[in-house]
């Protein structure tokens, strides 16, 4: 019963969004600035198949960035949790990366390295601290009993990181990586837009804005919203599945 009520409220929320859209459309009364829903849907259908290559190019960039962020974030997070001196050494850097505004990072990186690799560097710098902190917090929250038992039966070497710590933090770490992917999409598209990265969602949005094709802007926005909803659903499903185990 509660599940059906939740679905009903969600449907009502979607209807509310549509009503707000129609209300703004009637107030603006300018199809060029505020396209109608049918116009946006037609633009959405016109994005493919040519838009698929753009979407894949941005997703490949995100995958490369996430891979680098996971490898370094998990590695540094484990080391920082096991070695307080190392954590004290990099704490100012992590604090800086977590507090500096994204737009400031984008501008600074654009000035220093130029346009070509800015999306990679900026997105990495934003995603890395989240994975690092999730790894460190997960290791710090482990029950010391499990670790002590493992150390009694095995040598305390690098193998213990893969055989003991990583399996114990796999669930919270996986959730953090999924959440980082959602954050990474938003930062990557914004950086692609400002750096005008060829064959990217951000560049397509820039061109659509320049050409006054706001229906295309809305269509790509729907795609991005769909991707964020998919990631959010994956996070909730993953948490629910493993919390019931």
C-alpha cells in the first residue's frame, strides 16, 4: 500500500513539473525561448543516431576519469587511513580540492593547461576527493576485530589490502563511486561547455545555444536528467540490496 502511494505521489510530482513547464511557456509566449513539450520531443528524436557518438565520447571521457580517480582515490585513502603522517601531509590538499569552487578550478586549469585536457583534469580534481574520503572513512569505520583476526592468520603486507580491507569496504565504496559518477557527469558537461571540447555534450549545448536552438538544449537536458536518475536509482538499488543481505 505504501509503495503504491509513493508511486502515486511521484506521478503527481511529474504532472506538477509539466504544469510548471506549460505555465512558463504561456507566460513567456515565445516558442524560440521556451519551446513547447512536443517541440522538445521532436528535437529529442532528431538527436539520434548522430548524437549517439557525442554521448559515447563524453561517457568514455567520464570512464577514463573515474578509473583514474578510483585507482588514486582508493590507494591514497587506504594509505591515509593506515598512516596518519601521510594523511596529515595530504589533508591540506584534500581540503583545498573539496572547498574551492568548481568554476575557479575550471578557470585556473584553462589558464594553465589550455582547452584540450581541461575536462579531464577538472573532473578528476572534483571527483578524486570524494572517492578518497569515502575510502578513508570506510576503513576508519571498520570493526577492528575483523582486521585483528585477519592479521593473526595472515601476514600484514600489501596482500592484506586486497584480501582484507577492500572486501570489507566494497559496499560503501561502490556506492561512493556511483555517486561520484553522477557528480562527474555534471562537472564534465559544464567543463566541456566552457572549454568547447569537440565531440562532447557540452559543445553540442554550446552550439545549440549559439544557434538559438533551445529545443535542442532542452532535449539534451532531458538526456542528462535521465542519466542522473539512472545513477540515483542504481545507488538506491545497490544500497537496498546489500542492506538486506
